[in-house]
């Protein structure tokens, strides 16, 4: 699997200087586990399993990449993130993530994340990955992208209207400036879906289970 079952994120600190990635195995583990921490801390509720948009990185028998996604559960006592793949047997525990560079739980959002009406959009996985890869977004918008959930219908992106509209604007700007037909097309398609979600503003159907708390 390339990483131990229990990982303290402090092992990756301090972060390397820009352009200095370090050994490949450490870089891959830092990026993968950092993505898990970002998704778990970006989400709106603790104590509820989240089907993140983070892809499993395992290649069983060095064959094709596992097609599963990472499922996370954040706990407070102890403060840990439990994660597992939705398909294969990989999984583990992450600690030491609070106040780390990957912790998005304290990133402020304009508007109440628990408001009654949230715009929402379901993107294809390639469209969502294009937004993560191409947008030079501010941390509030990064939190919306990392809080996205994998559903049978696609990757669900939702959040306060002000931040959702800012994400749409950023996607449109980047699509207009992007070179390469495929990359530009993915961003343009994502922007169209975000626009549809902003116009519709469906009632909130988020997983506010009994006893669940926001990060």
C-alpha cells in the first residue's frame, strides 16, 4: 500500500520548498493522505461517513488502478480520520492533522453552510478533477471542491450561494483562458453544471444525521 495503517501528518512537516518534492514514495503518500485530510476537514458534519471524491491509489498485483473512492469518518475523541476504500481492502487512520496545512475545517465561508437552500451541481469525476487541477482558487473555494461527495449520479458539489457563485466565476474565467480543447472543454462543462445548480437552488438534502456536528 505504500504507507502505514496509522499515520501522523506531522511526519510530512515542514513541507518541502516549492520545486523540491523529496522521494517519490513520500511525495505520493503526502499528496494522497493530504487529500484525505482536506476532504474530511472540508466537509460540513462530523460523525457521519463521507464518500469523498478522492480516488483510491492502490494497484492490486501492480495491475490497473482500483476504481474505488475513499470513504472517511472524522472522530473527536481521539481526533482521528478513519478512511477506507469503497472497493478494495485498503484503509487506515490519520492523526496529527489539526491545524496542519491540509486542515480546512477553519476556512471561513461567506454565508451559513447550514442554510436551508444550497445550490448544488453533480459533475462527472473528470470535470471535478479538472476544477481541482486547473483552478487557482482561494481556500474557501478549495473547501467547496474538497467537500464534494461521490454519489451514483456523479460528484456532488454544494455550499453557500456566494461561494458557489465564486466557484462558477473562477471556472468560467479559467475555461476562457485555457489552452487545449479537452482541458478547456472539461472546465466549460463543469461551469455549465455549476450554473444549472446555481439557478435551480434545490432545497438542502444534506446528511444532517442526529448528533452530527460540523467540523
